[in-house]
């Protein structure tokens, strides 16, 4: 398994991977020189460097006359694991507390099944695949269309999703109308699936950092920009209807 593949699993996009690998090869380098070497514009270099810093992969040195970026020592990368484990443990504890409180409430009163479901990274992809047919069936009762916005990192981290999705027999007649970031992966997918009912438009003035899909009575929110990834499923017809109208207008007002 290549280093690039493993870095992608940590939540890095293609440009962040290129910048990080360049720093590994060149050592301490200024953002200006990185832009020249990688042919990536300076604004992207700065924003990507900030994300890499937040992930603990690089260090910014401002002690000299100009800013210099340096790859973090390999031993420091262990902190990423510890940070991810801590965040996941906190989410698990929160969910356990909620479940315990709900059990206490429902033991005395009859309440409907909770409409909100939280899914952590370990089950995220399986959850999407297992529930897709349910969402599609709900969509057929409305307008048979996916509406929403999408962070391109979803496509980067789940590269096989579109291939899997469009081969499902129950997807026939379902349209996909999403607005996404103007990223290379999305342009590739647009060409690859142009014969399907997939009409994804590119936002030139917005940068979506999470994906929000509306299908039928369901609202699905997915965060794949930083690890650990997670998903919320909300089953609420009124909320879904309202958000569908918002996303319809967003999509119609976005140029192809």
C-alpha cells in the first residue's frame, strides 16, 4: 500500500498529499517555493498547509525572516492516533449517555423511535450501503431526486461509491442534483457518469466542508473533511421538505 493511499485514509486530499510529499523530499521549504515546485497556487498552498498543521503533519517556522514549512518528525505522527482515539471515545461516551437517558424516559412513557441516528467512521460506508434502498424507496414517494450539497472529499475518500451506487437495480429513474466544490475528482466523476441521471454542478463562490443530501423524508449529513469521519441521519418529512426547497434553488441558480 503506497504512502499516498495511507495519507488519503488520514483525510488528506490530493493537493495536501502533494504538498506533504514535496516537503518530505525537499525538507524545510517556504510556501512561495512550494508553489513554484508543485505548480499549486499560493492561496491553496497556505490553506492546505494550515490543514496539514492542524493534522500534525507539518510545522510552521516563523522564527526567521520568512515563513518556512517543515515536515513533522515521524514520532509526532503518533499524536494523530491518540487525538483520533480520544475524539472517538468522547463520541462513544456521549452516545452511551444519550442511550441511557432515553431508556430511562421510555421506560415510563411511550415515545416514537428517535429520528436522529449518529454513525461513526468505522460503520459509515456500510451504513450508507445498507440504507440506500430505504432512502431510494422514500424518494420515490416524493420527486425521485437527490438534492443537496457535497464536499468533494467524500468522493476522494469513497472512490468506489459512485461505481457501486449506479449499479444498484433499485436506482433506476432516480436523479442526482447536487452542488459540489470545483475539484478535480468531481470533474472526473461528472464525465464518467454523464450518461446516468447525475447532474452535479460546481460552486465557484462557496466551499462546502460537509455533504448534506436530501432524499424523500431523510436528511443525511456526512463529514469527511477531517478524521474521524461521521454521519447523521435525520428522518423528518417536514425538515426534509424545507431543505429540499433550499437545495433546489441552490442547484438551479448554480451554472452548469
